[in-house]
C-alpha cells in the first residue's frame, strides 16, 4: 500500500500504513518540522451508521488527554474534517509505540509475562485512580517493544467509572459479564478483562465468557475456568489463583481494584525470582 497516495496530513510526512480496524486505519507519520514520529488513527464516516466510530475516536481523545502514565499511549490532539458542515473524518494524533502486541507474539517465559502485566496493571490502576475504566483490555491492546517498554493502547471504549452503556461493548473471550448484561461498569470490570487477557497469555486458551468469540451457548456448568497452572507448568499456584480470582463471574468476588492486582503480581514476581535464583545456584 502506498501511504503517500492514500493519506495526506498537512505538516506531516506519512511514513507507513500500520494496520486497520472498524472504519479506522493506523499510520506512522513524521512531523516535518521537529522530525518526531507519531501514530495517527484515521476514522472515516462512510455511512450514517458509522457515527459511532467517530464518537469512539472523540471518546478516546477526551479520555486520553486526561492521562499521563509511562505505560499508557499518549493521546495528543484531534483533527476534525467536515464536508458540507457534516463531520466526515477524524484524525487522532498519538504517541508512536513501536513493538508487537501480545496477540502477535505471546511471551513463552512466565517471568516476562509477570513483568509485562505488572506494568499493565499499574497503568490500569492509574486510569482507575483518575476515574476511568479502560473497558477493553485484551492481548491486542498491549504493545511490547524490544527494549522492554510496555504500552496499553486503544481507549475507544474507555469511560468514567460507573457508566451504564447503551449497547454491549467489549471483545468476545475477554468481556466481563456486567458488560454483556449492560450493568454499570467499574474498576472490577478492568480486573476481569485483565484476568482474561493474562489467562490467554499464560495458556494460549480463552476462558469461557458470557459472549465467546465462537458462537455457542454455555450452561453454568460449562463456565468453570480451568486453572492456568493445568496448561502451563511455569505458572505457580499463587499466580494461578490470582488469575482465577480476577475472572470471577461475580464482581464482588474479584480483587477489589487493579491496584490490589498489581500488588499481588509484584509479590508473585519477587517470589518467582527468588525460586529461580535458588534453582540456578544449585546447578
């Protein structure tokens, strides 16, 4: 795809096309004056029903500009393009985050997973402390660079804590029950999405959710989560317990906050490191 022929951004050089989603595409661009690289999300309204995609871009901007955390992709500014007084296109300028998603490359070493997800947990705890829920944590929204930098991306479905959404929003295999049943969502929703994402990263399997990716009807007896330690021998009982606690169907039985999850992950990580040191010293 020729970037120069498909997109023009005043003041910027379009470097490359990165990927696409529903009515949106992501590009790497370069500021012609400063030389700074950025990511640009381009959202196009092709039909009247596409207004919701523009609204998600507006939402990502409104939430993103309120946040400043090293593991959250920065949202910088927005450009609205109108034709005949109708909003037709949005350009969202964001921090450029090189690397690959967890979806693309699943870390094989549990110690690496612990390091990555501790940073993610801290970023989400920070979001919650500012009054927002990410509401769409999944492997594709965690970017890991070769230098170890971790970035949580995509705030399109983020919202203030306590929001009651008008329609179901979330990603099958990672969506919390309260999102499917359209109940108010809070930080414990992030705990569930996070736990489902960590489960998949550790095992390569998705947990049974109320809205699975593969269309099927689950009975309550089918909703039991197999502990991740059953799939991966590197997973300790304490880590396995944390993950299954996070994906409890009842929000009241989950860890109370992402801050609590981050604290437990930190302890698990230190314990795992000490155990590894003992094994290496014996060799």
